[in-house]
C-alpha cells in the first residue's frame, strides 16, 4: 500500500502592521516623484518630532528626515469622519512627503493682504469651446451696451487679427459675463464685448475672413475654430454691487484697444457715484 506523503507547510508570511503596510506603499509611490535638487531654505528645515500641517490630516508630526531635509516621513492620527460618522482607531499612520508640501505649526501673522469681500472671489470660471460660448450668447441674449461700456470701436484690421489668433490656436483671453436672473436678456458683457461681437458677426457670415465667409470654410477649419478652448467667467449679478462691476471693468480693461481718457473718467465717475449711493443705503436713518 502506497503511503501519501504530506507536503511540508509553507512558513507563514510575517504579519505587517498597518504602519509598515502603508509605509511600504508610500515608499513605492514616492519613487515616481520628481526630486528637486535645490537645498531646503533654513526657514523651512524640519526636525524629528516637530508638529506640522499637511492638508487636512489631523495631528501631524515629523518622524523621519531624509535627503538633507527634502523628504519627510510624517505621521498623523488615524481618525476622521467616514460616511458622516466619526472614527478614531487610536493609532498613527505614515505619509512620505516633500518638504514644500508641509507647513510648520507656527504663530501666524495678522491678516493684511486679502479680503473676503473681493469681487473676484464671487465669480465662477467655466471652461468652454467657442461654439458653446457663441451658442450660449445667442440663447441667453446679450446686454452689450451698459452705461459703463464704450461703443464698438474695433476696425476691420482688429477683427482680422483676432480671428487669425483663433485660427492659429493662440490664447484669446477670457470673457467676463454678468448673469442676470429673471430678465428676458440675461447676460451682460463686462469684458470681451469687441471679441464676442466679432465672433457673432463672423459666424453669422456678416463679414469674411481673408475673403472667406464662415459658411464657406473648409469643414476642418470650421471644426477647429468651433472647438477652440476658451474660458469665460460668470458673475452672478445678485451677488455683487454695482460698484463691484464698475471696479471690475476698470481693473480688467487696461489691455486690448486702449480706453480713452474720457471713457475711463466716465466710468470712474459712475464708480464713485455708485459707492456714494451704496454707502448712503448703509447709514442709519
């Protein structure tokens, strides 16, 4: 009778702790990151045990300093909120990071350079194609001549140069549109009036580019034109004051065809008048 020999059992693999398992993963990912050869400035050199800030991770501190301070192993408390429920596993986990991604815990300077009331913070940037921008402009309707805007001043040469920039796939700048609620005509052009008017007129075949109307373009030329990427900034009129719009117009309209001194003075006068009116509304009766 033949006896079956039992195979010897393989030795069990050593059990990795959560720390070792995550540190191994972090090291593997770290190998793919660019290493900046520049030395770490003295004001940002870290030492083991130092408390630091890294994103939203809680209770971070430095555990290992490597590569003359360029690479750090920090640890953080394994607690947080998941699916709306708080958790705290009572241990710490590692993260391998670059020094410039970590901030020391220090006494912060008083706030002095920014304000939450800046109109730029109440805007929404929207990437788009020219075709979508033109379509939205037609669908929404335009308020293209508010009292702070100048009339159309672009020459045929200005329009041709602008269209050439599009066909050459150069940057054509952003558009700033003020969106009104509950109006039949909903969009006010704050920046980009001359450019948007040129786009609408050209795609309506109201004038040709180098002798060729929009509807006569080769289909590839027309496709590339339509799919040109552009950014437009949406300003919700309900969230900004009139003085905000006038200040914004003065701030962004320094380029392009220069504003005349008379027009700039006109807008400044409107801005100052709006400020006085808004301040009067906030004064106690």
